């Protein structure tokens, strides 16, 4: 319910603050065009759009993660490291533990030792954040909500988004399979 209120608020914000009107055509410049290129159309010669466009603001403003979807305190990171399960990948090491909340929450680390300078660390964090964001459909299929800590590796800097995204989705599939296997084991244990 809180998310729907947030989306409605963002949509209203977009309608109020993002203009959909086309600018009016510019007046003729003071230079004559007798010697200019006659075939190329100028900006002021193009016909203006006759109607305004409606804006759907929620997709425009829905890219960031909410505060409730992020791990922010060092104690939250320590809890995930201590209690969580570890998944190794080529570009990232992932620690997960059940959160007990209503959201999949993410925390990202990129240390100077493991990744490099500030520019490289920021790029690594952006790639991992985007992989998490683009995998929301797969994450929503999980029955349990987890706290995720993603530790970047230096090899992440040499690739584009597709490879870390693919690796993250493979790890989510492993988590889903282990979740299903655990559920089957619980059913067998109750049957005995």
C-alpha cells in the first residue's frame, strides 16, 4: 500500500512539474538566407505539435531504490555476513539471509582493495544496483524476502551490464531452487 501511495505521489509530481508543451517556433534570425543552405530545414520551420502529450510520471521516477529497499546500517551488513549464505560468482560475491520484511533489500560494497579507485568503485556499484533493479521480476518470484549484500570484484569493471545481470539472475535461480528443495525437505520431515 505504501508503494502505491508513493507511485501516485510521484505521478502527481510529474504531472505538475514536467512540461509537455512544445516550444513555439522561433522568429526569423536577422541574417538573410540567400546564401545559406536552402535544402536543410531550420528548427523554426518545423511545424509545432498541435496537442500536448500526457505524462505517466511513475515510470520516469521509479528507477531508484526506496530507503526501505536498501541496507544502510553497518549492523545490518554485519548480520548478513554472519548469518547469511554465500554465493560466489565471477563478478560478484553475494551474501543473503532472510529479512522477515516485506521487501527484498540490497546493500552493495566495493572496497578500494578489491575494486580500485573511487571512479571504479562507483561504476561497480552502479552496475550491481542496475542488475538488482532489472531482476525484480525474478526476485518477486521468491517466496521469502531476503537481505542481499553484493560485494563487487575487479573483473566487473571489464564488462558491460549484460554479464553481471546474467550472473545475478543465475544466483537468484540457485536461491529459488534451494528454497524449493528446503520446502520439500520440510514436507518430508513433517510426513515422518
